[in-house]
């Protein structure tokens, strides 16, 4: 139902734009590789390909039943070699530019899925898919250098004005640009300098020691010849056996040793001891930190344990008299600076940039930029994905598969157990190959790509979906791109939506597209709930679209979904609502059947109405419905209000009575019914089409009939009653047309005998109008 909702929203927009005369590309495809299919295949003891293609056939049929206006000629599936060939092509292009690379490091590993995960796929320490706790593993893996695009990914968020601000903020935080300071600490009695990176230059006067990662390249040199040399070497060896995740975990006691040297804090020339500690990793910053125990909890614990000095440099406004002795934990909040030389009394947030600039000027440090975004780990130890097109040769090293040999096809009939590493590794006919460079025996890469790779560029493939020569035709892409309207859940905010932006920028650099951003406007649709919980198979609260289709038909389902809530909001499933949508459609159908009546064209009638007669009222309601439904589309897709406006028009039609043979009136009635059917067409295409034919229309399909326009004058053809006050007391009720200009209103008021009785024109001091409600005269 979640999918049905997403696709229904998209379809209504596509059909509306088609009726407005736009050339609309409304495509569909299947993001078909990945673990769910592989796991289902293992569970059902079938081949993932068979399983997937069966699901696709079923899905295809269901989509057709829903009446979605897809261009079926562009239907594609990411597990087709015709498609994933181009994944491999992009990968090699990235490899050639140094954007795809392999490196050994500590990676996120889901023990349940038996595969690695990207940082974006770890949510609160758990696997995004199966919610198992993620562990760290030392592995050699393929990465994409998304970090190279961090500046433009951040900067171009400004261009995405038509994205929900929530999504932009999430991406901004994830990319995480921060300004920091690299501070140079000279080593006492040596020529060496240690650079530390800090985002807290405001605490520099409180730095009372320095800690290096045990792997830091300077450590052995610094400790050499000191009485602490032996302890230092022993500690390095012990730490080497500890996993990085253990070293980083919060509850682990911070271990470390003094290495026999002192550094000089440049801001106050204080000698402070140099330690190595297991909680500092070489991968972060410069592999060295300045420790400010009073304002950093990890430093505080380390300092307490090693009995190191502390100094408060930010005053806690809630506890201004506290001393170092009275502290039982670090104060990490905000406050004004103390013990900080010329910077005392400055709020610490303000002091950050002030001290950083001052230190840079003095040559004590260098302002630097730090990013939270990490490179994207994309190799997966699973079968059902795109083979990474790389070959390992003893003589030549890592060699990409030549373009003309693509695709590297995923072999069929592979035994998949879900255990024991990459299934492709056990397929000799796949692994063994000739080196593309030297021709000697070589081995293929057996990992496959994360499926987010597949979905990072698929929208471009829709522009020329079955092009066998190129990834897509440049001219086609130029014509269609960027995507005008994108619809997807908020869960994609920092995954798919970030990756797709990255790929677009890369393909622009390759000269394949001219756009900076793939999606102009983004709508994040709300979830579908039942009994206040998200519909899901595991909760057992799903509604099967097929059952609804056979009972009520696609149109009633579509109408219910669109009427029940605005697209961005959560939608609570409600069978009464579905029933109501079905009844409304029946009512309109009967209207067409019983009241619409084809009349001869020659009987022209004049279209002039008295303001308050039923003809004028019907015309007003008809034009009003067009105006309001059109506005609902243009002002944020408020389909629920659009549908209630159509219901208002249906009521007006029901109220409009005519006698047989009144052809002028019949013409008006016909026009109102036609309008209602046209407005309904994007929402309920099947029954709208049928009603259009019933009305004897000659156009081959209603979906190509022009969207109706409205007449502002017709909207004014109504009479409203407003009260007239004189000096605060109501003296009359007058009948006027809406939004009447003030001078006209004034004349009508003064012409009213009851008003004239209380006020003369010459005595009016103030004439106040509350539009369409009230006139207040002060005399
Ligand atoms: Zn998992
Ligand atoms: Zn070779």
C-alpha cells in the first residue's frame, strides 16, 4: 500500500500535466538486485533470478491494474545485464579517475546479513535492514570517493529550494562541514612539531597534555632515549592487538602511557606532557589531540586516571563557583571564557573563531576544514548484485575489465547459503579468467556492488532505456533532465538522495549531463498506517491491494488514498473511507447516466444570468471547482482539498433542477457534468474515461483532453449578505456581489433607508470594510 500511495500521487501529477499539454515522461522500473530477493530465494530454495523475475511479472500486472500512466516502453530492471552493464561502466570510469579504490580498514559489518554496510546504512549502531547490532571488522573493500564531492554536495543544497527543508538539513548535517584549527605544538628540546586538529579552539588555554595515537609516526622517535622508551614500545604492541571498535567504545577505560617528552602550548608557553592513548586513532584528524580534561569527558576520565593537571577555561553559568577539585565530570556546555588571557569574558562560541583567527595570525596554527562525510563503502559479500568488474593479476595487480568485455555477467546456478563469504568466490568458472593486460591466469573480484549503486543513476537510463550503444543518449538526457518531480520517502534522505546527487555530479564531470542536480522538486510522501502502526508484513497489519482492487476497483482505491490525507502526511487506512470513495464515484456515474443529455449544437443560447438565479449559481460553482482544483495542484498537491471541491461541485449539480426540454439549462448542466468528469480524470482514470465515452465525446481518450480553464467573472456571479454598522450598531443587512469595490459599496450602503436614517454622507468620518463580511461606518 505504501508503494500504491507513492505511485498514485505520481500518476495524478503526471496525468494533470499531460492534460495541460506537457510532454510527460512517467517511467517505471524495478530496483531488483539486493538482499531481500537473495534471502527470499534462500528461504524458498529457489534461484534469486527466478524469484525476482516472478515478482516483477506480478508487480507489472498490479501496476497495470492501478491504471498508472507509465511509458511501458521504458520499463527496466536493474538486475538485467542490459542495465547493470552500465553500473560496471560507471565503476570503471570512476576507477580510472581515482574515485573507486580499494583499501583495508575497519568497516561496518552486519553479522546477520553477513556483509559490509556503508556508514549511511548504520542507523543508531544497527543494520538499517535487519536491525542487528553492527560490528567492526578489518577488511579490504571497495570505496567510492564521494568525499571529493563534499563541497559541491553541500553548496548545491542551496539550489534545492523545492525540497523539504528537513531533507536538506539532514544532508547538511550528514556531510558535516566544520571549521577547525590545526595547532602546532613544538616538542621541548627537539626540532619536532606535533599537529593536532581541534574543533574547539576556544578551549586551547585549558589544554594540559597532548595525546598521540600509538600508531602516530613520530612516537618511536620521540620516545627514543627517554626512560619511558620501553613502556612506550610495550604499549604500542599491546594496542596493536586491540580492535578499533573496542578502543573507541565509550565504556572502555582509556589506557595510555607517558612517552617521556613535553610539548609547548603555543598560547601560554606552558610545558605539557605528551602521552599515547588507545582512544586516539590515526584515522581521525591528525592522529593527535590536545587534551582539555575540564571540558571533554574522555579527557577528563584519562586525566583522573593518570592524575594529570586540569584547568577550567569555560565558566558554567549554572555553577560559576565550581573549582577543578569540585568537578566530577567534564563541563561540555556553553559559557564565558576564564583563564584565557585576552579572551576572558568572551562567550565560548564567539571565542572559537576569534582564537582560531588570532592563532593563525600568530603562526600557532592553521584554520582547516573538516568533513563528517566518509567515502562510500560499496562492496558486498553477497551474490544478487552487480559483479564488480575488476581482475587481480599477480603480475599486473588490479586491472579493470576492458569496456568491450562488459557486462561481466552474474553466473547462474550458484549455490547460495547466506554464509561463508561471497558466493561468487565458489564459482570457479567465474573466478578464473585471463588477465586483460598480460593474458596470464588471473582472478575476478567476487564481491558485488551495493544496490544503492544501481539506483544512483537509473533516472538517467529512463531517458533512453534500451540504448545498447551508450549508457544513455546525451541529447535525450538533456531534453528530459532534471527530473521535475521526484517522490520518495524520508528514509532516503541521506542514502539514495545523496548518492544520486553524487552520481549526477560525477556524470556531469564526464560530460554526459549538463545538470548539477538530478531532482528539482522533492515530495516525501507519508507512510500508510493501519491501527496507528506502519503497515508491514512482520506486524501482520497489511491490506492486500489485489483484494481491494477486486472488490472496489482501482479508481476507488486511488480516490480514497488521495482523499484521506495530504501526500506528505501519514495516512490511516480506513475501510469506511474506501467505501465512501466508491459511493462518490457511483454517484457521479449515475449523474452522467441519468442527467447528461446530448443536445443539438444549433440551439445557441445567450449566457447572461441574473446574479442570484440557479444558473448563475451552477456556473459559479463550476468555475470555482476548476479554480480550486487547479490551485490544489499548483500549490503543493493538496489532493484531499481538490477532491472535496469536486464533491462541492457534485452537490451543486444535484441541486440544479431543470424541466424536460429546457435546452439552455440542459447545456449548462452538461457543461457542469463534463467539468466534473474532466477534473476527476487524473484521479480516477478508468471511470472518467468510461464516462467521457458515455457522454458521446469524440476525443480518443480523456487523458489528452485539455485541462479546463475558468472564468473569473463567473466567480463573481454570486450574492452575499453583509452587515452594515453605524457607530458600532448593526443598522442594515445589504446584498452585494463579492469583493465589491469600496466606492460602489458606499453608494449601496447610503442608499439603504435604514442606514440613511442614522448617517449622512457628509458626516462620515470613517468607512471601514471587512471584505465580504461587514461595513462599519463611524460618523
Ligand atoms: Zn543486517
Ligand atoms: Zn596481468
